[in-house]
C-alpha cells in the first residue's frame, strides 16, 4: 500500500477541512499525518500539504476532484 504524507499544524481550520476531505483515501493509501513544525518546516507557509513520493500533490485549499486527478489520472 502506498503512503501519503499529510502535513498539518495545530489550530488550522484549513487543515481540519483538508483532513476531512482526504479521509476517503484511507481505502487506497496509508496516510501519515505529520506536524509541519517537527519534520517538514519547508512547508510552514503552505499547510495543509499532501505529498506522495516526495511530490506535492495538493496544498492550501483541497478539493476532492483535484486530489483524485493527481492520484489516479
């Protein structure tokens, strides 16, 4: 099973919304949730960020359609 990395931070409404939108991906991928402060500081001003194979798939405002397009097409 492939892994996605979801970069988030505390007290971030945009991150909370994005996490709900990617919930359906748990059927297809394992999702590792990391705090931007601990491991991914280069994304500090870009959270939330979804990464697969070190490639940023989506950042900022997430839409399910854009996620599906990047992952499956």
